[in-house]
């Protein structure tokens, strides 16, 4: 099950601490944050797609989907940049002949951007957990508007 | 357009809807065979239990107007029919980026383990009444147009009011 | 001179203009530039390095090497390319010395911002590779007409738009 870094947009304040942390860690930041005019700041980084399109045109097999995750082998990279053209999210850049793409900080316990984010907007999760978390959040909201008669009804049935 | 609407006050959390949904989306359409099937048939309706109220709320795709999932999907695997408003998902166009799952306000987009793609309620296109609605023993799930359900609720509320007003001077 | 000079033969028909060769060349003797809506890759006619990295990394196998000694047979060069190659015979020599060659490819402008970001051949190759993986309908890969910056921007806009709906909810 792949783990990727996602962002809870309701918490993002656009401070760019994530960009800075990533840049300190790597040559160049693999997460890119911009403010959508009048709406919200949104960070973009590799989504670890489970049917990745970036692997399709890779001639040297440097980008591969293996062991349930996207792997990048810089040794095999030809620097052709075709993967960058394939990605629908524009999540990778070519720098110095190799691809700079979020690899979820494999050597760390949690990715540096997630660790640095001051509002805990960035989080590491598996896709399956999204739905559950959102539903639980909704249930919390619903408690405010749930008809008290439901509770009464339950007691009666017992 | 008819939708799967929920009356949570009638839900007792039996999860028959979940099982019926998964079986309907299996190859064999039979509970006992479906358990052994690969890829594992997946439910698209979720019954959430609220412990404080001892209540259960079934949650399924609302086929939202201007659906957020359809907006973010890069390959248009998620598409919304202009007229019926039904949001459909095509497995072979799905790249598993999970943008849809993140923006869904109801958290009702799931993941198919083996195929690594999204799964979502499609209002059971092959059936007259969706499987979950048919399976519900208490009619907590109904397949009606919104205005019809509003009508039903109005009738019920009017009845309660009238009962309450009985014997009181107007 | 014991130095073996390798002649570089770059096939214009196969080249997609991806710049892999310019990236991997350790001496940087392959130059690329962009102007007037075209990407130009300039190949020197010969090179004294022994690496052949450009040929190894070319995704289209568009680069070939010939030792200079073999080049006294002109048909050799022409035969390798399956067509005529304009070589030059230096005065007094009866061997061909290849001149610098520039391969020019048309660039595609981003539909949104107009900046050029890839050659048409690169886009074609990537589109084909994607369609073999995911059967997108025609026009289903809208992002291929946008530069990576605008792809990020488009995706950002979509996500921000949905956030607006959530806030109301």
C-alpha cells in the first residue's frame, strides 16, 4: 500500500515551510506551493499514483512501479525528461540531468514537509484511510444536528 | 431524478445495505460465492456508528451537483451525466491518484485493493431499485426524488403536530 | 595521431529533441538552444571521448558512432543512415569529415501561458506511451497541451475550487 503526502486544504495557510524543509533536505524542493488567486494556497507534489503515467514513456526503466510503490533509480535515468511531460500534475522537474520528484523521504520516519508543517495540513496517509477519516469528521458534524429523538428511540428499543 | 435518500432515525445499523452493495458489484451476484471472489467485491455504502447517540448513519455517494470528484479527476474517469446528475466512474481510465478521495466531502470514495483504482456508488445501473435500498429492512434507505421524500416527511411532521394540538384551544 | 576520432551520426528522422544527449555528455560538446519556436540540437561531427554516453542514453537510438578510419568508405555512412548524408571531403584528404550538424525540431507552446516546453515529437511519443497504458479518449489527455507549471496551476485551481465548496459545507 503506497503512502503519499497529501494536504488538508482547509488547514493550509500558505507559509511555504514545506518548500523550505524540502529544499534543505534535497537539492531542490519537490513540493511546490502557490496561492490560487482569491481562493486558497495549494501545495503540489508527487501523488504516488497507483497506475502511474510517468513510467509509461521512461526509456531506461529508471521510473518503475514496483513493490506497490513508485521507484526512481537515478543510475538508469537518461535525463530525457519524458516522464515530466507525462505527469498530469506537473509534479516532477528536471535538474542537473536527473528527475527531482517527491520520494517521501525514505530514510526518515516521516517526510520532512509533514514534520515541518505548522498547521498539520500535510499528512502521510494511505488512500484507503481518506474516506474513513472524512466520514468520521462528518459524523462529528452531524452530532450537532442529529435529532435527539434518535437517541430516545434507541433507549426505548432496548 | 431518483436518489438514494437516508432516514437515519430508522437505521438500526444492521449493515444489510453494505453486504447487498458488495454482492451486487460482484461477478457471481451471490453472497457465498462473492466471499471467495478475486478481486474482492467492495461495498460503496458505509454505515457509520455514532456512539454518543447510539445511532448509525448510512453514507453513500450523493451525486453532488458540480461534483468535486469530477472536477479534480485528471483523466475524466469520473464523469457526471448532465441530465441525470449521476456520477459514474470508469475503472480503466482511473490512475489511482486519489484526488477524488481527498476532495469528496462525504468520504464515500473507496479503493479496490487488487486493481488499485477507486470504487464509488453508481446507483446500480442494471437494477430498478439500488441493491442497498432493496436490502434495507427498516426502509431507512429510500429511492425517491427529493421532493417526494420531503412530501413524506411533511406528512409525518403534520401528523405529529396535529396529535400535539389535539384538545388544545386554537 | 593515435587518437581515434569517432564520427557522430545523429539521425534527424529519429530524433525527438529530448535533450538526453546534451544532459549526459561529460564534456558538454552537444549544444542545445531554443529560438523562434524551434529547439536546435547541435552535434559536433566528431568526438575524441570514448564514452558513447549520448548514443547509449538516446531513447530513440538516433545516435550512431563510426570510427574515422572506417569512414573512408562513404557508403558506410550512407548505408547506416539509409540515405544520403552530406559529408565534406577536406582538401587533400580522401576521408570524410563530418561537419557540425544542427537538428531542429518544432516546439509546442503551452495552451495556457504560451511558453514552449516540449517538442511536438516528444509530446507525440509521450501521448502514445500513455495511451498504451490507459485508454484515454481523444482529447482525454488535456494536460499534454500545458506546460508543467500550468498543469500544477490547473490542478491547484481545481482543488481550491472544491475547497470552497467544503468551506460552505
